[in-house]
C-alpha cells in the first residue's frame, strides 16, 4: 500500500535526508499509529539503511541479539557474527561501518527504543556517547529513534536533562489519521463509504491505521465492527488491556484513571480526579497523567473562564471510549452477544445516540482546525475550550453548557452547539428557548464586551425554519470536517 496522508511528516523526513548535517530524529506517538511503516516507506530506500527493533520485555542479551542480526543483514549478509556484550561494543561496530561510507547517506533506525533500553543496559549512556563523539560529526548520518511509549521518548530524549539534552534535532509526533486521511486510506483498500459511515467507523476505532487495515472490504461496517469488537478472537475485543500493558509499567493504574475520566462527559478537574483515584496529587500521579496525555489517551484543557491552574482532563481516544461503553462489560464476564447483527441492533437502541453525540463532540475537537476554516477564521487566533455553568439553585436558575467555544482575537466569540443526528437537525420552540437560556447565562458570566455568534455543528446538517434563521449565525456540516 502507498503511504496515505502524512504530508507534513514526509516533508520533514525529506528535509532530514537533504540536510548537510547529521540529524537526530525522535519519532513518537500512540501504538498502532503507523510510526514504523511511515519511516520505512520514506527512508528504507535512501542510501545505507540499518534498522534494529526492540523486543517487548526482552533482556539485554535478546536486544543485542536483535542488533547483531540486523547488523549482519545490512552489512554482512553472508556472515554470522558474534553477539556484542554491551551497547558500547555494538555501537563501536556501527561506527566502524559508518566510516566505510563517507559519501553515502546512512540511516540508523532504532525502532521501539524504550524496549531496547532495558534497565541497567547502558543503551542511553552509549547512545549519548557515540552521538556526541562520533555520529554527530558525520553529516551523512541520520539517526532515527522511535517508540510507542511516548512519555519515555519525551523524558529520556526530547526533553532529556542529561547527556542527550538538546541533542534531538527534530522531534516528530505521529498522530492518528484525520477523517479525510481515513477516507483516503479506506479508498485505497477499495472500501467505499459515505462520509457519515466513515464518521461512525471513526467513532469505533479512531484514525488508527492498524485497526482500519483489519476491515474486510466484502463486509458491511456493522459486520466488521461485530467481528472485530464483539467476538473473543476479534482484534479490538481484548485490545484495550494489551494496549495498556504494552505501553505502561503502571498499566492497571492508568486504566483506572482513564475509566474514571471517561465517566465525566465534559472532563474532570485534577483535584477531583486525584481524590477518586485515591492517590496523592504528587509526582507519581502527575507522571501517570503526563504519560496518558503523551500517548494520546487523554487531553488536558482549561474550561473557559477558569483560572490557569484549574486544569481538567478528558478522554479523547475514540477506541477507549468505545471499549469502555460497549465492550468492557463483556470482557469482564457478561455473556457475549449472539447473532451476527448485534452491532446493527445496538445502532437502533436509545443508548446509541447519546454516546454517539459525545463521541462526535470529541471528534469535532480533534478537527477544530477544519471548523475554524469552515467559519472563515483562518489567520484569527482562537482559544478553544468549552463552558459550563451550574446555575443558582436559590434563584431557581438552571445550569447551562456550551459544547465548543472559539474565543477569537477579533473581539468576538463563536459559541458552538454540536449535534449528532440521523436526519437534519430541527430547532423547535423548546430547543430555541434552551439556546436563548445558554446565551443569556454566558453573557451574564462574561466579564468582557465581546460580540457573540451562535454556530451549529451538525453531522446531518440543519433544517431551516424561523427559529434557525433567527438564532443560528453559521452552520458547519460533516463535509466540512473532511
């Protein structure tokens, strides 16, 4: 398959290869997002290409054996070499080979570096030494290191405070596919879907290429979801536990944190979360949040009007939200559903629509750049957040919340309502009253004079009537997110 999307990443890697100096690139991102595939597609045919991959839970000997087998394959395909006893010895072998190719680009790709760097292995210290004393002095050397344990990559390399401080020349975060890239990926697999169907698939597995690649083009979306998610042999049935165990040492605690955050539609404050988890709000708990955020499971945000220190957390990984809602109870012992049409039946239940609405909101946040473009706000700075108000019980005042707020640098604010419906959304008298209450409550709590615009973001468009003409300034449709 050809490489889909990744235009920004391809441009960066092209610059790396064209550079007249040694480059140290650290690639990180969520597991299954396509980091290895992207590097291989972009760099494996450039000059001399060496690739060494770590083994999960392997010991030092296992990792050095991986190294020497890769070394043999690249430089001595007809020989069997002795396994080095240390990473220093291994990197000395590499350095000797680098000197033999003074006029060729040399790519040194260490995949799953966190797995290679076993405890007390000395890999980081050796990498530090050879980069600083030898490899960085060779303009033709391009060192690429990659890892799914994003927090490890950030703390040990990109934000390192030791010998590798400020040594990474180009950090590269590889994110899941957007809706548009997902559409292109599926088209390459000969899977033709409407934008609405792609959205519903995205709600299940997000833009994770490895998951999307499991789809059977001869089956419907409902059949594919049924096979992948609701059968014990299905990839996504047990993926949640595998994913956390492969990424985190504190897998169970991190799962607990994600489960607690997922219960809060509009996020949970740090203080409330720390109480529910039962951990002190100290370094280790903050580390758990940091690594979950770095791995793309949660996001930290500041609700509109809150103080800078009052951060909230929200689950943003589509598959995790889907798993916790629809699969977790089955894995924990509930009887497996019967029938090949189980997911098709779920789509017709009352429980589906509120959850789909929540998932759609999360997807809109991830595609906020598309929303900004659709509103013609490119070039205007926008602070993105949402807003909630508990109301005043003494005054018998109802609370209010606004799904998405764009606080703009042009002295205006776009208040965005996000709606997931099967048919074009209809604003009736009751809903119009609700919208007016939200605007009124927001204006009362706004301590600055700003022009307000009400925007509807609808998965199925908006049916125009007197209420919509009077209240809605702008409409963003699903096609605008692609």
